[in-house]
C-alpha cells in the first residue's frame, strides 16, 4: 500500500535536485519538509478515517484517477469500488467521493515546492544584502528568477 511518507521521500529527492538546498543560501531539512507539507495535494484512502469536504484522495491501488470528498465523514473498513467515469460518485460509509480527474504521480506538487524553496532562498539572501550589497543582490535576483522558472505554466 502506498504511503504519503513514500511519496514525500521521492518528492524531497526531486526537490533537492531542483532547489539546490546545500548551496548558499542554504535550506535545511525542516525547511524542505515544511515546504513539502504546504504543497501536499492529496492523501491515500485509509479505512475508518475521517475526511473533510474538499479533501482529495487516491485509491490504494492505482487506477489512474483521483477523488474529491463531496460529503465528509468517516470511511468504511474496506475500500470502495472506485468509479472511473468522469464525475461519478461512490458512497464510502458516511463519505461521498466524486471522481475528479487523473491521479497524481506524486501527492506533493514538487514544482510549486521548488518555487517556494527558491523564494525562501531569495528572502534569506535579501537579509544579507547589507553585508555585501552587490553579491547578495545578485544572488537574490538569481533566486527570484529560479522561482519564476518553476511558476505556473502560462499558455498564450
């Protein structure tokens, strides 16, 4: 059964490649963890677990779809038979799930995490500008440009 922790480790490894946390200005593991927690976009279904309206879940066995909680409550002891038709619903004890599109490769949005990491690095560099104005202003600007490169893709 997949876990959020498994996905977090994979996301963290990818985030390390994108955000270069060991290069000045550095980001430590607690900062990377906090960034990843802020961009978690889904969890995995679990038995007898409370879910709130709007929560997004993935089946424990991938079926290519994700589901949004339409009615909060506590799930059943066994996983429902997930519908794969667009917008179809399934009742899971007190919870009602609606099919909401294709699933996520990772429950964490690594691109958004990378953007946040570069913005955090830019903020750290901007604090140091007083020490060496030119060098840290260049670093700050570089970090901001990197953050922009991980921003939402804009279609013309």
